[in-house]
C-alpha cells in the first residue's frame, strides 16, 4: 500500500474519531442538516482547492485566488444589477475572469520566469483593488451592497435533491472530473511531469510553459466558479469577498498530501483535506468552547495531523529498510552457496 | 558492421555545420556522418562542441549554417525536437530524463500514451502490456508498474532506452551512458548496444571512458575546439591515439597498468572491524602518512558507505577507528577541524553550492579559519578563494562566479579547492572524475599526487580502473561490503581489480 | 417554541450542564470579538443574563468576514439556538441567513445595522445622525470655518459610510465655510494606518482645523500623529463610538469629542428584549416591519463628557 | 554572491529613483523631508519584521506566524508592564525572549520533525491568535503608561521618529549577520544545497532552528513597536502583515530556493511600495486604485530584477 493510501486512511480515521467525539458532545453534529451544511462549507473551499492542486503539482503557487473570487463576484453583481443577461452567459463571463487572471499569471511566470508567489501576490493586489473599483456604488459614490433577487442565479447557492447543496454537487463533479483528467489523460500526465522534473519533461517534448499557463488558468476558473456559488449562497457579495481565504485553500491541499515541491498529490487528497478542515471548523462550534480556545484547537489539530503523517512515513521507511536488509542477506546466502 | 560500407549507406550526414553563441563560435564547419547500424563514438574535451553538435542533430538547438541529411531526407534549418523524434532520432541523456513518481510504463510512453478508442483517456492496461512486450523483447530486469523512484540507476537507464525504442528510433544517441553504472551494468549496456546494432539501429555514443570507446566503436569522430580533428576507422582506434587527438599532446604514462610501491611511515588512520549493518562488515586496514589507498569494488560494494562513515557523514554500528593514534569517533565537524577532507560522490547533489559564488563555496568548510570568532574576515576569505582558484586554475578565474554556471570539471576543482586551501592530514575522495573531461581529469590527478607528496594521506574510491591503478600506492577491493583482496607491491592492472571486484581471487599476486 | 425548548432541554442533558428546567441558548455573532464595542455589548447583555442562570450565551468570532458570519448563522440555526444577536458585517450578505433563522422560529435581533430582510428587532446607534451630530458640534468648535479632513472606514463598511454621510450632510447644511479638503480610508479600521494617513494630511494641509475619524480608534490614531507633529492644539479631532480610552482623552483635551453611544445600555436593552421574547415564547415577531430602536447619539465633548458615569464607560 | 544582492539593490534603486522623480513632479509636497520621513516611518513595522523573517526564507522556509507573534508580544508586554507592574525595559526584554521561544518552537517542528514550514507557521498563526485572545481576555487594551514606553515609537530623536532608528539598527545588524558572519554563510549554504552544506560541516537543523528563533524575536520587537505606536494591544493587531513582509522580501531579491537574500533590498522594496501609496494619497487618488498601482509596480520591479531572478530555480530546487 502506497504512502498516500496510508495517509488517506489516517486522515479518514482522524475524521471519524473527531466526528465521534463531537457527536458525543453534541449529537446535532450528526443531524442531516448539519452534515449537509458541512459539505457545503467544504465544497466552497474545495472548489478553489481543486484548481490550486493542479498549480501545486506543477510546483507552483497561486496567491491570486482570493482576488479572483472578489472580482468575479463583483462582475456578477454588476451584471445582475444593471443588466438582464441570461444566467448561463453570466456564469460563462465570470469564469472568463478567472481564466484571464490565470493567463496573466502564467504569462509572467513562464515568459519572464518570475517567481510564482510574488507574481500571483501582485495580481491578487491588483484584483483586490479592481473589485473595489467596479463595485456597485450609490449616488454619493459609496460602495452599495446589492441584494440578489434573480432566482435562476440563486439556484446555484440553494439545495436540491435530498437537500444536498448544489455547491456540494458541483464540487463532487469537478473533483471527480479533475481527478480523472489528472490521472488518465496525457495533459494530466504532463502536469505531473512538469512539476516532478521540468527539464526531463521538456526533453520529452512536453511544452511545460503551455502546461503551466494551463494550470494557472484552471486555478483561476475554479476560483471564479466558487465565487458564483458563494455569492449566490449569500445572495450578495462584498468587494473583499474571498480575500484572506487563501490559507484555508492551501491548508486543504497540503493536508491532502500535495507537496510544495511538485510532482506528487492528487484531487482525492485535496477533497479529503477540505472536508477535514470544514469538519474541524464546523465541529468545534458544536463543542461550545470559547471562541478564544477555538483557534488554538484548530491550529493544534492541523499540526498534530501533519506530524502523525510524517511519523507514519518515517515508520514505513524504517520497515522497508529492514525488509531490504533481509533480502540483501538472503542474496548473500545464495552467493555463498 | 556486416552491412555495406559505402558513403551511400549514410544514415545521418552533416556538412559544414556552424554554430555560434553570441559571437563565440562553438562549431566551425564540422562535417559529421553516421552509417546505418554502426556504433559511432563522438569524443572531445568539454567545450569541444560535442554536446552542441548533438543538440543540433536532436533539434534541441538550431544551427547557423550547414546542411543536414537524415535517412535521405534533407533536414530543414528549423529542426525541432518533435521533428527529430518524427525522423527517428532518439536520445538518452546524461542526467536521466525520467519523471519520479511515475511508473516505468508511464515513463516509457510519456507524451505518447495509448488512448482508449474514441476518447482522450489513457488506456493504462494497454500501456502496461505494450511496456511489458518491450521489456520482454530485450529481457530487461524491469516491471512496467515499478515506480521510477524505487529502481536502480542502471534500471532507469534501461527505461530510458526503452523510452527511445518505443518510438521508431533508427539512431540512438547516448550521452555518457555509463558514467553512473557498475561494471556488470556497463557490460549489460554493451550487450544492449550490440543488440540494437544487430537490429540495424545506429548508436551515436559520447563517452570520456577510453576503454569503452575502444571496446565499442566502429568509428570515432574526434572534435577539438569546435573543429573536426579526425574520423578514425575501427582499425585505427586506440585510446592513446584518441587522447592525443583530443588534447593534442601524448600522455606520458600508459593508462592501463601501474607499479604499486607501498609507503611506510606512521599510521594516520587505523580502522578495526568497522561494520555498518547492511552496508559493510568487519573492515580493518591502516592508512599511512602520504599514502594513497585505493578502494576498488563495484558500486554497491560498500565503498562509498565506508568513506562516508569514516568522515562522520553516516553512523556505523561496530568497530573502532583511531586517527593519529587517538581513539576517534568521527563527526563531520570534528573531521574538518581535525584536518580531514571529503570529496563526495555526487558533485552536483553533495559537492557544490550551485547558487553561490566560488568564494562562498571555498569558504564554507573553512569558516573556522575565516571566521574564528563568528565574524567573517572577508580579506581572509578572498585570499583563500584566490589561492584555491589559482592553485587548481579554475576557469573562469572569477571569484564571484556562481559555481552552478561552471563546467563539470571546474565545479569539481572548486570542491577540491575547498580542502586544498586548508592544511589537511587526510582526505577521502569518492569518484573524483566522473563525467569530467580528460584535461581536468589529469589536473585533478596531479593534485592528488601532490597531496600525497605533501604527506597527506588519501583514501581514494573510484570505479575508473586506470584512475585507481595509476594513483594508488595500495588497493583494497571490497565485495558485497566485505574485504575481498588487497594489492600491494605488484604490477596492478585494471582487470586484476575487476576480477577481484567480480569475485575471482588470484593468490599468485602477493 | 415548545419543541425547541424540549430539544434544548435534551441537549442540556447531553451537554451534562446542570439540568435546569428550561435552558436557553443565545448566540452572539459580532463582526469580530475583541473590539471594545463588541465586548461592551456582550458585557451589557451579561449584566442582564447573569440574573438568569438558565441562559447560556455563546460568542462567535467572525474576524470581520461576512462569509464567516453566514456560516455561523447556518450553524446556529442547525444547533437550534433560541435567539440570535447579530452585528451584521453587511446588510445584504446576512439577510438570507436572518430570514432562514426566523423561518426556523429563532428570533434575530441585529445590532447597529439592520439587514435588508425584515426580522424581529434592530437596536441601532443611529450612525447617520451620529455623523451629523459630530459635524454639528465640530462646526461649532471651529466657529464655522476652516479645513477639515475625514479618515474613512474601509470602502463598503456601511456603518462608517453612514457616519461619513451624516457628517458631510451636516457640514453641507450648516457650515458652508468649512471645507472638507481630504478623505482617505484606513484598511481594516487599523489605528496604525490612521496614523500614517493623518501624517499625510498634516503634510498636505498647513492649516488643518478638524479631523473626523469614523471610529474612536482611528481618531486616537489621528491624535497620536497630530501630537507627534506638535499640532494637536490647533486641530479638533472627533471620533465616533465613545470607547473608554477616547473619553479619557477627551477629558485630557487631546481629542475634541466623539459621538458617544452607551454600548452597555445597548447590550442590556438587547438582552432584555431577548429575555422577554424567550419567556413569553413570542418567537420571531409577526410584524410587517423590523422593530427598530434608534439610540440617539450623545455628543461627548470636554464639557459634556463628565455626564457619562464611570459604569457607563466601556 | 558578494556582488549579486548589491546588484539587486542597485536594480531596485533603478526603479526607486525615477519613481521618486515622477512622484515629486506630480506632487510638489512629495520630496519634502517631513513627507519622506513619514513614509519611512510607515514601513518601520514591515522593515523590522523583514530583518528577521528573511532568515527562514533564505533557508527555503517561510514564517507566516510573525503577525500573530507580534500581536501576542504586544499583549504580553502590556501584561508585564501594566498588570504585573514590571518596569518597561525588563518587560520588553522578556517579551522578546518569549517571541524568540515561539520562533524556536516553530523551528523545532520544521527542522527536527521535518514538516513544511508553510503548514507549521500557518497553524502557528492560528493558535497564536487564540493564545493572544486568552491572554488579553479578548479585550482591546489601551496602553497609556509608562510614558517612556509610549515614546519608543512616538518620540523623535534629531527630528526623526525613533522607530526609524530601531528599524535601521535591526536591518543593518541583520544584513551584517547575513553577509559577514559564519552563521550568515551557513544560512545561505543551507538554502543553496543542504546536503553539500552538511558535508562541509554545517548543521542545517541548527541553522533552521536559529533562523526561526530570530524571526520570532524580531516579530516580538515589531509587536512592541506597534503597541507603543498605537498605544493599544489586541489579538488581531498586525493581522495580514505577513504578506506585506513576504512581498518586501521577494521584491528585495530574496528567493525561497537558492539561498539568496538581502535585508536592505527588502527595506528598499517596502519603502518603494510605501512611496507609491504615499504618492497616490498626495495626489488624492481614491484608495481602491492604490492596490492596483502597487501590484503593477511590483511586477514592473520584478521584470527589472529579471536578470537576477531567472537562474534555473526549478532545476536547482530539485538539486
């Protein structure tokens, strides 16, 4: 069983254990209402995290996602406020925002070889400002919060069959699709190759620049998609929406087992990671402990989780080493004979 | 080479290829040709233009002028990797171009994975089956589902070859393929080359190891300073000749055999029953003042592990070490302060700080001297750096030069310089000249000799047999982590060591 | 409501809280915990709730994020709290949640900012008129002339925006000769940024008569800057909220005044409304409009600040 | 390497000088001593934090917890001075020690347990915020006493605000440590190639441990300065500043892979950004446009740095 399989099991195990604990403290946790909400929360971070996973597999990082969420939702608000554009068109347009951002990021990262972290941080800053600039204003020029009443837009944020939120459904579809894409298409393979050994990838004739630009565009698109669902769920959006949510996204991806060094990780892990994060954040509220203690608990749980993972890895390596040793001595025995 | 031998049977023909980077000419009207189904060696010092020529052939870079005809078709000026592959030009690179985290099959078919009909989805089973077929055809010791990370370097090279064969390769270009292989692995590679040849696939072979070129090639093209020196046919090929053509002057020594003369003097290092479980067992030997003790054996025989343990880089499980007569439990810091140096096996990964200047690289192990009270004396640091550069004539001799941008030879010189600028008593040297051109090699040899002349004891690990025989005063051969045989006061030849390393003991030498 | 109560009771048993006959859970969701006014509201509420051992108040730290408040609202609804006290980050963003809560029979009382959707009640410090009052008083102090600057809240923060609106309105209506020569917004209501902005204003305007910072914290920042520049005596600095530290500074004459709002009283008032609602089992109000209770601002200046009793300072 | 970072600083100057020229043309008040002073004053916090945060960054790590550490430190120093009645100087010293210990703990998890610094410090950021809430009892505490403590940040010496001296002192010290001490050399070496560094007698774990400790210490100093400047402390103070610090570092030519970096570069970077914002304010350009301009200028600065930032970081990061 691969190291990743094990870490998955551990993560799932931890989640079950925590769920059990929380349920004992407060059975409401297990109520369908709560679980559905929990999944929706996980999905809102997760949709962004899926795109982010692609970026991180190419050994990159995309700090601009928060900005994309902000601008995208502002774009939506504007169209809903001033126009009667059909919703499908609107959604398409909003995804275009993310794609464009990704294109710009990718362009500077590949063409000019600028460090991802700072390029995307810069675009984040630009987008943050842009969101404020394009925000709907009142006569005095003050930002005005628009209350969305367009039902076909609100459709996204609400729940459907069995009370499952459409955000969750979208997350699952996106996740499964992305996983298949990563693992079972040439492009997917190229993404791993680009992250694991770019030189080799280039030698094999893979266009690593195109791949890189591609993943940043995908990351942007995912962020835009999330923006649609979040703004729809809140029936409005603020210019600062999503800014500062980067850390949660990154945490989901990292807890899911995708490494900053690139080349490893997958969407399953990220989906688990975002679920895990949503679970502790939602669960902690059920315990009724003081809001002062909550961040301590959350931070602690994250650290412990990662430590456990490192330890199980060490243990496995140790065991493998011993097995190898056995084989070695066995071979020597044969030589002697 | 049973095939017809006339110009008509040329697979690749390059006429007066010229290439210059920013005004500096690296290839000057070079003619070059490879026949169908021949093994052709391309030799020359680093900077002679070999790699540029290869890059042009494989479409990794463009040429300024000159014609190129491949398999009867004229190759246009803009000739890209893709086009080269389409033509059937396959390359096996020096630094392996495989993707960690992927399986053997995935690597073989990277970029050309078989797809499920009517979909863009990869047909994994089919891919593995095809990989399996290839593997069986050449009966390589591989499994399609093995992770690259878990197989040996030699196996990875086989994957490289399969990767090339999986396309319709009509020529296979091998750049320093054996630099990281053990004797047996090299032999396997040679078998494979023979096999390819028998299938009518031409092999263009680049190597610094003369004995290989000698053993393999049907023809040898020698380049020097971007110009074609000579094309040797099978019967003309001899290492001395090649080397003469390459570096213009004849080597004073025969590279094949060497007279061992033991050094007495006081014992510097005394090793007794040293054991590290799974690496080496019960090793005992003395190292005398100014002595060069060669450690022979195949990769994986525990040589590298031994010197690492002696240096303090790794721990060991049993045995005692005495250094300068005192009980000694090594640690890197203690070793350095005690006047012990270490030149690690893998220059790029273990030797150099690629993003740092020559000065900083030389400075790092000497911080105790250039920063006695924690504050770096820049004057002292620069002085030592200058001395190191001058001593080993590092090129370019610019102290602020980033070591990552130096040639392999000069990088290794910097690694050596780190230690030569401090007064050493003992130095461990592991594979000092892997992938380094003849010129630099000779210079490094001179320095090792100079060290021993200065009374510094040297423990030399090498897979390069001439190197071992020429430099050592005494040679110990390890096999599977155990002491196998010691050669002293005798005429030592490469194959004696090889035979010992491969487990054939011959008592009559003592 | 009975159902809620029973469930609540069951929960208590499970929570192993000393099982009182009927326990009420009240959720307090301010913009962020750890702000003077949000703490004051809590304290004000507790002054009432302490009399009722069967009421448990749980605070939620939204860290100035509307998204977080929304998900807290969902959670509180799922946990079937008995009442919610909400200081909304955004009038629109929280409306859906408020609606949902009241639909589930949980009365919602908003603080300082009523959401668009109608709900049980909203207890507000009248921010527009607070701004207006500041303008009026400052104008008096300046004798109706001079240059004035505004240190704004982050764009989109309704509370600050409304105060600014009120202030500009007052100046426009009452003091044609007072010029508003600059306005800059401090990201995240941050005091250190207010200081930097004020430094800029001091540079830009050799004659600066007045500063309106839309909350006390930023006013204190402006004061620090002016003091460091040695021009504090020439500048009338006003804030809004009336937190303890600012009142002290007003007494020292370092800050000209603030629109004081008794957040303790505000909190207690809210708590009493909650208790009444719970005890009479009223549930969400059936009225067509949100019951809005405006607390008229009190312009605290060096002269009037004395009227604010020690126990009313937060 | 001796030359490289200086080269970066020069390149930054190449951006800075024309920028200042443009700004001074657009707004006559820009080039007044007072104004420049204010701008530099406004970046003191970032400058102070950068001078320590640069160490983890160069070793290939990152410290995202410095904002929370600063907030906590402010609360702690207030606790010592105003609730325990300890004199202000020992209070500050103790606070810095505590900050260093926080860093040490991060460093321990990163160096010894080998967990990605990003996750470790991100989690630390979260729980330190919680601890700060607990220590401060969730309150925003005003510091009116003692006077000398307030004067640390609000006072002036020879016409310049004190924090500027503190920032410059820390930055110069840090730059000196980085360039002229054995430890600095080791930090660079570890960042460049850990294995080679180890074989040359460097102990990477120890280097990392110390790096994070320093970062924690400077964060504490920053927290104290902020507390003294704003005369108040609370758990959410300095929140989000870590991004500003990282930005300053990277503009200043500190690369996460390859063991390079310059504190002075970081300072110039931070000041550059501050100048832009200041200029925009002087021109009364509304706030929403500030981040747009800043972001664009950052990219511009990077492009000018390109020659320096290009080196095959990807291949190196594998080495």
